[in-house]
C-alpha cells in the first residue's frame, strides 16, 4: 500500500486527494476498533507523542490524546499556560527541549499561523497541526468530510455550506481545501465583514443570505463566532447576528428536504445556532466528535508508518 | 515472469480441503461452543470454504468471524508504505470458546503471533487451534506449529509460495516460485 505523500500534516492544502482517501479508508478500520469492547491496538507502542497546546482546547486535545492512547503510544501533554513559555522561552527552544527527551511526533496547536511550518523545517519529529491561529485545522476538516461521507455515502458532488465567522476560522479554510479536493461544491455564507475577499479565488461561492444557502445545500457546517479573535466589532450585536445568520429548527423544518447540520464545537447556543436546532434530529455533531478519534488515529498511524 | 511449480492442482486442492473438513469433524464434533476465525485477507478465502463445507456437514450454523491483524503487527512500518488494513468481522465474544484459527500459509509464525494478540481483543478464548493450507516448515521465527495442515513444503528461504484462488485468480492451486515475483 502507498503511504501518505507527506511526513507532516500541516494543512489540507499540502496533501493530495489520494492522501485524504487513504486517511478515510484507514479511519474506517479504526472506527471499528473504537467501537469494540477493547478499544486498543498496539501499533504505536514504541512511539512517544508530545501534545503541545499553546492555545486552549478541549475537544481536539482530548480527541488526540484518546487517539494516541488507543494506538498504545506514550503521550506527554504540555499546556502553555503552565510552562516556561510564560517565562519567555521561544517556540523552537521549548520544542527542542521536549524533543531532547526523545519524542517522535508532535501534535501542536499555536495561536500564530504558520507555527507548524516553521517547526517542521527545523526539527526531525513528525508534526501534526491541531490548529495554527486562523490558518488551518486539518484534522477537523478531515473528520468533517469523513462524517459527511459516512452520512451521505460520498462527498463528491455534494453541496456543502459553511456558515458563520469565516474570517477568523481555521476550520473554514481547511474545510474548503478538503471539500474542493474531494469534488464537493462549496459555498461560504456570513456577514460581509466576516468573509475575507480572497475566498472567491479559492473556487467557492459566497453568499450573505442564510435562508437561500440552506435551500441550496445538502450539508450546513455552522461555525462559531470567535469573539476572542475579534478586536473590533464586525457586527452590531450577537442578538442581531442570530436574527440574520443564526440557524433555528424552524428554518430547517421549512426546507423541502432534510439537510445535515454540522458544528465543529464549541457551540454558542442562541448565537450561530439555536438550541432546538443544535439538539435536533438533523445534526451529526456528536458523530463528528466520535469520528474525530478514528480520523486522528488514522493520521497518527499513517505518519508513523512512513518513518 | 517465472513459471511456478505446481504443488497442488485443482482436484487435489479440493480434496485437501475436503480432507481437512472431515478431520475437523472427527476432532471438533458439532462445533458447539466453538468458532472459526479466518485471518484477513488471504486466510479468509480458505476459511470461507471450510466454514461453508463444515456447516453442510454438521447441519447447523457455526460461528464465524474474520480477523484483521494489521494494527497488531510488529512490522507495520514497511519501506514500500504502510500495510493496508482490512475489516474485522467478528460479532461475538470468544471468551471460553474453542477457536479454530485459519490462514493460508504458515511460514515465520509472526502473522499467527499477531493474530493471537489480536484475538485477545475479543475475549479470552478457551483454546485456540491453527489450521493452514500450506506449512513451510523451515525458517520459523517463533515456536508456532499448525494443528491441521493441507500440505507441508520444504523450500529455501528465498522461495515463494503462492496460493491462487478461483474467486480471485480463476484457479485453485498452490505454486512454488524460486523467488518472490
């Protein structure tokens, strides 16, 4: 079997369509593993993985940690808030010190876009990007596409809408790269202030009308409003945002067919999506979380196999 | 491509499987509290046939599963890319059951060692026995021997045994090559 075309998973932009299919096929097998009574295989028993989180995370960190443990890897966790980073150590020094303790793979989340590329050219370990600023979040895009494939059979030809704060979202950018590579039609939807102009050059449709977008799409991936990254006001108020761009159960019921609703979490209930829609029958939000572990196991396994 | 020497042709191939089934019938009775597990991918071609024939002979259902050992192998980092996993299809627990493990060729014993480890994920079997179609007796790396075998083959390390199946290759036969094609 051909392996991945890359040693690191920095972004979806840098991997091929074949890579994505290989990850999905491997993840199918791992999904079966994590649904067994004994959810563990010994593949990575000689591998040590460092989880470096320079930015807060719940889902992604737990998901990576579970994936690593279910592959029998040894893990070390690192959170910037409780480390020497707060004493002024540089990223390269921090990582080199951790690598000196014989770590084989690094899973890193960092607030600076490009932090993983920077590291990948300077250290020998495999690097997996768990989110770098507003740049990419490749494993989230992979698990989103994997969940769409699981629900709808395939991704190619499907109409996927990404709705919400596109400007600050690494999930949106990785999703666009991933879905386009797999042959889906992609539309981004949100207020004009939250959609960067360069998106039209990526080959996606742009809309500011959420009702029209819901009528158009097979899948609506709803993104969180990232208030922590917004240093100026991009819309008048959260209430107004919800009124114009929030998804409600009523809007979904008014459609002439059933669409799939996704959300990468954490959900701001009552802002980008109402509680009744987030908990409704259309959503696959918790399946996304389950698939996240299987997809991350596949990525870790395939990168380790390439060494 | 080099021509292989035929070790087992179609009529003897069928006869060998028939003989193995009758041998099992003699030792295992009606397979109550027992199950058959084929090792993915090639062992399952043999186990499919043995399972179907045994059900005919016994006249009742026999529990049957397919086990993938990829994630349990000690050599999954191969120079020509990672090993391709196959689905596990075992919808029962093997705890306290007698398990018949089936593979096509037994050579170094590493596959069987991984299969025994993988099997533990489905419970603690009461006993495990091994059936293979071809037993290459030389160059075993581990102390593993078959309980049932179709043929034994004594060949040099560089030789290669290929089992061809009607379902895939259009012929049932076992061929011996001087080296891996």
